[in-house]
C-alpha cells in the first residue's frame, strides 16, 4: 500500500523537475521541510499546551502525530528500495535537537500547569514530578536505544534486500 502511494508521490515530484539535479534538490528540500514540520509541530504543541483550558491541554500532544505518521510512511516506503539508515542522535544538528527539546519542555510545563494533574486548584506536585521524570526517562531511553535499534533494523533490511535480489 505505502509502496504504490510513495512511488506515485515520488513520480509526481520527479515529473515536475526538468532534470535529475532539480529532482534531487526537490527531494532534499522535502527533507528540510520534514525536519521543519517536526519543529513546527513542537512549537504548535507548546502553544496549545498553554492556551487550551485545563485537562484539554493534554490534547496538544496530538500535533506530534502529524510528523510521526509522515515519517513512518516515508520510512516504510524507503525500506522497499534501500536499508534503513543508522541514526545517531549525536550527529543531528545541535540547533534542531536543542530547539526541539526546549519546545517539548515548554509544552510539558504547559500541560502540567494548565492540566493541574489532579488538583482542583493548582498544580499537583506528585503528578507534575511524575510527568517530568517520565518525560526525561522516556527521552533518555529513546535516545539511548535509537542507535542500536536502527543498526539492527538496517542489518535486517540488508539481509531482506539481498535475499530479494537473489530471487
């Protein structure tokens, strides 16, 4: 399903280009756009966390579904042709990592303050502490596992693609 969809979209973009160089630049521009949409989602999520009333502020986290779904579809399509890349967070541009982290932190604080985490008047410190600790532990765990997970996925992809090439 995603293969046909992805091929259609790529063929459309390639068809708008007058040569291979233009097509390559268009695809690179889409990469820049994807990272920018991730930062934009974090910024919008941070704003919504502060402006949505009370417990509805937790809904601000839904904006992260947009880049997550887009990335998942793109990765699923890509794996039909090449192996997944090995992702090293330390190699990501620092401005992207810092900006994203700060925006997520602002959003988390907004959810804690606006949502109250259980107290009818004010912030429940136990709920707030749990949210902060959970977010930090989750982020550190995801960061620590990213390299090994993507390395393992790449190895499996290479084996699968090699087996398909032999057929």
